[in-house]
């Protein structure tokens, strides 16, 4: 296999795999486009429950305006947005539930709800939650009411379900870098001048990175579980990032410092981050950051980049190509 170039990529061109955001303005544009596809409308409704002031609820209306179902739609709500409705919101102890009601009034009379696996992620490493993430099924043109319950942490954690781990991440010399996965697929990025993203296919929906990094385990061999199925060679890889200077691909190879960190790894999503300080991109020095998000149950990932000193710089990425199949 080889890789195709996608010069001057925009959000709409590679929405599933890659988001480019070199300025705050572009990041806001990305968020607006996402919300245009899936409306998230907070309802100013906070109330105590269970006859005590220990648990409170925030009601949120989530709508799918499209003509197609959104199964396990990825929902991210900033903690700051929740605190606009509930200033005392405590993200460290939450339960997310959903009903089939379309309005808060209808939801008040519903007796049966479904608990949704959820997680709170600390994106900047300051020990405080920044985003609440969960997934919800939505039929075409359907609105559902989601309830975010919070309060007494001991009581919340007794009531909260034990969610299955459906995403994971790790760094290992065995896979030559940083890996991330859902139960459907696994990826790794070579933590060296290749900086290419490789793919592991799975025959069964399980987490397998721990198996791949086991001593003496050969992940290139055929297996009833899964294996490395993609030959990267000297290509950019699947959804990795590079530059295009004077018609030539410049990999993120020559850097002053290369760093990695795992931001979160939970039942709903995994987020990993790579920093490339002092990237010599064809004579231009750029500080680059990659943030990769893998959602549970999904075969693709999102890749958002932030770049400093990269005005008018042309970024490219890689897509797999097969004879007779248009990318």
C-alpha cells in the first residue's frame, strides 16, 4: 500500500480522521460544524432528587436534525458549560442517564431511563475535569433528554454502574511508540523520525494492545484475535501529519524534542497527545502538537493538530490506496 497526499486539508475533507487547527479561529469553526450536525441544547433545569440535597440533576436536550440515525453519537460537553447552569457542579462524581422523552416536561413523567457510560477528562493536566464525554443513540430528527446527576460523591459512586473498558492506550518499545485502540481496531505511531501511523486489524471486538506488547508475542503472525495488517514502508501512514514544501513531502522527522502523553483512557474514549518541538520543516522551524481521540466502538479516530509559526504552511496527511479503489 502507499499513501496519497491531501494538500491543504480542510475540516470537511478529512473530518473523520483529521482536524487541522492552527489558530483559535479554526478551532471554533470546527466546533460550530460539529454542533451543526448534532445540536446540544442545555436546559436550565437543576433539581435535587431522592428526597435529599445530596444529588442534583442537570437536564440537557440533545437533537439529531439529520435524516439518518446517529448510533452511539459522540457527545462532548465542556464542564464550564455545565457550570453555567449549575455553578456547584462537581465533575468528579457524575452519572449520565437518558430517556426517550423529547422535552423536560415529558422527561419528568418518565419512569424508565438508561444509564450511559461516561467519563470526565482532564485535558491540561491540572487535576480538574475539563470535558464530560458519553455516547447516545439518536433516531432521525429525534430529541432525547439526557440527565447529568451529581452531588455527594460516595452516594454517586455507589449508584454509578461499572462500565466496560472499551478504549485503551499505552507506550511501549515493543510497538516502537504510542498505541491507542477501541475494541474494533488499534493504531500506533512510530515514536521516531518515521512518525507514521500503523494499523492493527481485529477479528474479535476486544482490547489487544496489552497482548501485542507482551514479551515474545509476534503481532505480525496470523491470529484469531488480530494482527498488524498494514505495511507502512516509507509512507506517511494512515492519518499521520507531514508538510508539503516545494512539492516535496516533509515528514515530522527532524525535531528538537519529541514528547508523548496519555491524556485519558476510559470506557468512552481515549485521548493521546504528541508534541514536536522545533520541527525543521524544510528550513522552517515549527512547534507542532498532535491530539488523537479514539472513541469506543469506532474504527477511525480524530486527529487534531495545533501549530505555532505555521501561517500559510501546507500540511498533508496520508490515506491508504488500493488499485481500482478511489480514496
